């Protein structure tokens, strides 16, 4: 069954809940659409988090990030929304989501959002 974009992230129990450790996930294939021009925006998205009771399953994370492919979003908004959605799903001790958007019009943008703030 082929993978399809979706707005939910599946989780599983943290295999070592008594030990603080960091999980880093990174994709160089994140895309969304500029809400002003309709042109595609490409970014590297890095997610660092310290799990509490739950972790997120990677294939579902891929499908979740893929769901933004044709969605119009400002860089600042999309990175904060990803953080909010992932925090709601796994309730981590800490999480940082960084989007390094490719140069467009001579400007490269990096947006970093953190939990807790």
C-alpha cells in the first residue's frame, strides 16, 4: 500500500523513559508553497527532541511532512505549526524544529521554534 500524505503522526512508547536522550530527524525534501506567489519553497527540516513517554514513528512523520507539499504557508507559520503538532502528538520534554529554506530572490531563511518556549 503506497504512502499517502496525512496530518497525523503515529506514536509508540518510549523504550527508555527513565533516560533523557535526544532524537534527531532531518529531511532535505520538505516542500510547501509560498502563499503570495504560489511558487514552491524547499527546505531542510531538522527535528530534535527529548522524548518523555512517547516517540513518533518515522514513516508517519514522513507522511505528515509530505502533507505540506501543496499547502500555502509562510516559513514562520509552517515551522511553528509543525512544532505545535509534534508536541501535541508526543508531549516531549523538549523539542526544537528548524527549517532552513533554500535561497529564493537572493534571501535564505532559517526559522527555529522551541518547546518549551
